[in-house]
């Protein structure tokens, strides 16, 4: 798994390569931070969609839907914590 910081830095370098004027070092750090936050927001949105899908699929059994939802949230929280610790 690529570290979250590496993803943000690679994306920042890609952004920098298409700009007419290169980012300053300070701007590059700020852009990398924004990219990192966007990746986390994307993961959270994916979690919300997965939870909604689990609830729809297990509509017939509320307890089962709750277990699926909790498992999805737990796994995603673990992923975000792991990625964040890799910074």
C-alpha cells in the first residue's frame, strides 16, 4: 500500500508539472496537505456509500444491517488510522 503522504506528494508533483509557474516549496506542502485531506474525505464518502448499500441489502434484518454497517465503519476507520500514521 502506498503511504498517504506519498500519494499526496506524487499528486502535488503532477499538479506542479502542468502549471506554467512552479509551486514554491511552501505552496507544495500546502497542496500536498489539501490532497491528503481530499483522499481522506473520499475514503469517508466511500464508507458512507458502502454503509448505505449494506443497509439496503440487509433491509429484511435490522440486526444484520447494523452488524454490516459497524463492520464497514470499523474497517474504514482502521484504514484511515493506518494511512494517517504512515505520514
